[in-house]
C-alpha cells in the first residue's frame, strides 16, 4: 500500500483500488469510491476557479451529516484550503463566532441555513463567498453583499485536474471544541494529524475494506471525523446516520449489517434502554467508546448482550485526537482502565515538576507523537499553557518537540495500564480531600437507576467545597434523590458523600453530545 500524506489522497487511493465499491450510504443515496472522487474534483474546481479559494484559506462547512458534507470537506482539502466543520446543532451566536475567529473566506451550507442565519454574517469582513446546497430557495436581501452560488450548478463547470500542492505538516482543519467555558476554541490539525489518526485506529481496531461503519457522531467532533478518514484509508463503507433515538439506531445496526460503531457514553446509555427485540446484530464486530468513561456496569451489560463483539474503551482529547485504548481482551479483567498508548503515540504520566510518576502515583497525562495538534487557532496564550516541550526531549536537541499536557489526572498500575482519576481543574476539594467527580458519578451509575450524573463542588466556608450531584433517572427508578443517596452513601467514603443530590428530567449537552458540566453546575 502506497504512503498517503494528505487527507484527500486517502479517497483517491481507495478510488483506484475499489472504484465500484460503495463508499457512502445516506438513506437511499449511495456513492461509490469512483463517484465520490469525481464529485470531490468538481467541487474543488468550484472552490479554486469560481470561489477563489487560495492555499490556506479557511472554508467553513455548515451542513447536516450527509454525502454533501463529506464531498465538501474533501474538496476543501484537495483545493489546498483548511476546512472548518461547524456542528449542525449550533445556532447563530456560535456560528458567527466560528466564522469570525477562523477568518473563513467561504461558507458551504444549505439554502435553509442561509435564510435562517443571515444575521450571523453581518460585518464579517473576511467572508466573501456563500455556496449553497440543496433545493434553491429565495435568499434575504441582507446577503446581497456576498457572492452566492448554487453549488450543484457551479459544479457542472469541470473537475480540478490535480490537487493543490501541500505537505503533511500543513494545516488541514480547525476543529472547534466547546471546551468547559466560553465560546468554542479552535484546535488546528495538520494533514499528518488526520492521516496518522486514521492509520493508528485502523491498526488496533483491525479495519478492512469489508467493514461497514455506522457514522453517528458529527464530523465536527474529532472521533466522528476519524470514522470517515479510517473508512477512506481501508476502503470500507461508511453509513451516515443522524441519531434520532435508541431503537432507530439499533434498527440501522441490524438492517445495514454494520460491523463497527463508535459512540460516547450518552449513546451507549440510550441504546441499553431501547428495545432490542427481534434485531440481528450478528454482523457487528466491534464497538468503540470515547468522550468520557463508560460506567463499569454498562461495560458488563454490553459484554453480556453482545458476547461476540469486541469492546474498545478509549481515551482522547481533541488536542491530540486519541491517546489510549484498552485491548478488548482486557475489558473483563480491568473494565475501568483507559488502557495503553495507541500506535504511534507515547503517553507519559508526570508530576507537577515534570518528573515521571511510578505505578500507583497520580500525575498528569502527557501525550507526545504524530497526533499532537498544531495548537489553538488565534490563541497563543492557551497554546503555550497546553502545548509544551516534551518532558523526554534531550536538552542537547535544539528546537522544541511539543507535547500535549492534557490537564487530566491518571495513575498507572504495575502492568502499565492507565486509569482516569479526574481533571486537574475540576477536582473537588472537600474536607481536606481532593475528590474526583468521575469517581463519585461511578457510584451513582453502578446503582443501575441513574441515566446521567454530574458531580461538582459548591463553595463552603468550612469544608472548602460541598459536593453536589445532579442526576437523571431511568424510567423504572421511581426514587427521590435522597433515597438514591441513602443507597450509595453506605458504600462511599464519608468525605465523598454528596451533600445534595438533585433529580432533573434532562440535562443540557454540548454540541458533540457530551454532558454540559459547566451549565449543570451553574444551575446548581
């Protein structure tokens, strides 16, 4: 297999090897590898020759998960631009911030979104061109200042003969992550980051061209985008699906003969409570979890229901995509571990002085290797805080190798397996103890009564912080917060017992589907 250093060449190489194979499925629509390659060349031609996209220009893409979104993303890469996928759930304020912060010169979106988001574009001096997808609709007068083109009509003009020359260290994408506070911040990824991520995951998940991967996570989320790049790398089929409810997703797994599914804890919780009756999951080969720790009870339940399926428990951060995974053979042995480093990465555990921690010691997880992103867009201060000189770089070596200091506290056991302890900046300090919110939440999940749980600290003059927990319950629970607390307090150390347990019907989530912990804590 020839070496690929640029993202779009993953597609073109597989189109050469598997031209007639189905690459993408979206409902009743499909695209073969050869068809998608032709579409990408045509849209890239529009970007270069009609929209005037120059090398390194940022092109924002604000579309629902679709074949059009995949085509646009790869076309931007081929045209030498930097793609900025904007989560389809974001509203005017966040969209405007991303367009302004990234300095996007071009936006690819749908006609309905152009109509609804017109106000978000006012006063954006960098934005010049709007490319619209779908059935044409009349556009508001406030878009008259922009060059607006129908993408389908413009794409009939021709194909881009050859990609704009780039190297693997050049910027390929900016992923805007919600973060813990404030407006989204942009993590800058190179072609090398994206291609290496695909190669690394495909190696340990053992992806092949026979795989049919169900894509539910948004492409604006690094784990969601990796499902696309991994499929392109090996010539697999990617089935695009918007998650509506648990039963709907389970039906797709069965009817589409899916072999692989990646999700976050929220998804896995929803699927467990959906109706599995009458569905055949014999094609399913593996599932992967990222975006938060999967409760031990839920891991056991998936192992019970799907004994033939390999379960990959993973840990990552957008600033370095993926750091660790737990080999499926170890899931029954150590279900709370985040595993060991993925291929082509080294994971260090260091103390506050930068010294390597021994087994059992708690330290910060530091990631070095080809997956380390280029930094935060437009934010040198935050970049300097998170991206620092590698602790193992020889002092005699000039220049600096950047490593990502994750801000996550972990410990390693005697066999080298890592365990997540908590965030450095979210640890609760109560009665002289440092308490991990994740550890508290685990007690609630293991009751089997709780759907979601968020633990946080509230200032207290004597204790330092009081521990509060907000939960949503499973339909069959039928208990109050006090009754659940009475159950778990018998199993918790005294210093870890929450002062308040609040039951709510639902909790807010970030654009990538994770629990919005900051908003939950602010609501008390």
